[in-house]
C-alpha cells in the first residue's frame, strides 16, 4: 500500500474516531445524558459486542457499536486478550494495555449484575491495533469537551460584561460592584484551570510510567529462582499491590552461551518462572501482567566477552508500570478572595 493510501486511511479513521467519541464528550461537558444510548447487560446474559473503544479506564472500557449504543466492559482475571487467528485459529496474546481508545474489537462475555459486560474474550486485528496506536499518539479526543468548557467560560465573560454595564448606573455601590467583578474573574480563571487539569487527567488514563525496574539474575542454563531472587520479587509484589492502576512488564534474557534458539527458549522459561512465582505466591492477578516475552541473547546490558558481563545478561527484567492518570489528584476549584468588606 502506498504512503498516500495509508495517509488517506489514517485521516478517515481519525475522523470516524472523533465522531464516535463526540457523544461521550458532550455527556461529560454537561449535555443531557439520559442513558438512551447506553446498554445495560442483565446479570448472566451472554452477549457479543463489536465496535470502537471510546473510553478507557484502569479496569473497564466503553465500546460504541455501529448504532451508537455504548456498552461498559469490565476486565477480569480470566479475560483473554489476543489478535484474531488465521487459518489455524492462532493469535498473539496481549495485555490489557493494548486496549486503546479508537481500537476496533469484538468482546464476548456475560452481564456482571451491575449492568456491565464482564469480558471473557477480546479479539481484534493486528492492523487495527497499529492504527489505534498511531491515532492515540497524534490525536487528543477531548476537543469537544474543551469546546464545551470554553462555551461555559464565554457565558461567564458575558455575565461580567453585563455587570460592568450596571456599574455605570449604580455609582452608589461601585465599590461592591468592582468587588463582584473581581470575584467573577477569579471564578472564571479557576474554571479554566479546572478544565485544563481535568482534560490532562483524562488524556493520561492510557499512559503508564515506570516506577521500578528490577533485574532478577540466574545461573548458567538455569531458570530456577534463588533465595535472593525470591526476596527481590517479594519486594516488587508488595510495591505493586500498594499501587493503583498498576501493570507488570516481564522480559527474559540470556547470555551468549549456547545457540540462539536455545537461549530464546531459556529466556522464555525464566520469564515464565517469575510470572508463576508472583501469581502463586503473591496472588498477582493475571490481568495485571503484560504477556511475558523471552528475548534470548538480544538486548544485552553488558559485554558477553567477560564472565561478569554474561552474569548480568542472564536476567529477567520486571518493571512496575503505574497509570499516570490515576496518580494525578482530582482538580480543585480555588475560592475567589473577598478584598471588599462590603461583600462579606
């Protein structure tokens, strides 16, 4: 496919995404949200939903189908996230971080008793995932919410202008009127700050940052955890369980000893060993773990020509990633000051 064709497809996908997100943005901006376009799934009801992701939270996301109906999907420990299979019904497993706003997907599950669809299977095409990642990196789907906020700020400014006109007619209480105008301006400034903080927090819900990166070392040809390695994993698990909106990224590696294929398999076994210890010993939910991957002897961190370097390369890297949007505090409104005693 040519670059021009790819660009045209991306522009069309982005336009469709903005249209899909418009109802959710208007609802958050203060428009009527009666729930007429929201689906409530009965407890135990089996359902399959196809559509685009319009909202992404830590443990849930919203899917909007072709008819504009939105369904809230809840993620669980047993939720299977992978690409659609080909001839042999295979597919690549993914973690929950692959579910992005703008991703076309299919969800199968049952009602959880709260009106949500508890996901059992989530499937999507690899090409749709690449497109969603590109859109996510270049489009901020909060323009409608900002526009609604600007409309409300404009209304405040109109009220301030009407108040200024009344000042000429009410000279006897000019000091009180000036105090009221100052308070209205401070309220408008605080509203702008609150809107900006809210939009930044919403945009950060799909952004994870590394809080800890620990290397677990192994002996030559071994995938068995040592006592020191288990102590390191105990500390990682405690940190993760005390965090909100966390995921664990696990990658296995090997030194250059042995063949390339043998090192790849060994690095995968090392990553699987770490995952098994975290799940079985500390009850870390599987949905909090990004699919482990064995890199073999690739991405060496030290010189394989030395013994010390090979010891550092025989490792598993465990990263604790925390949702940046959940780490930010909720925006607050600053109460305007009252310098004029007649207003108290």
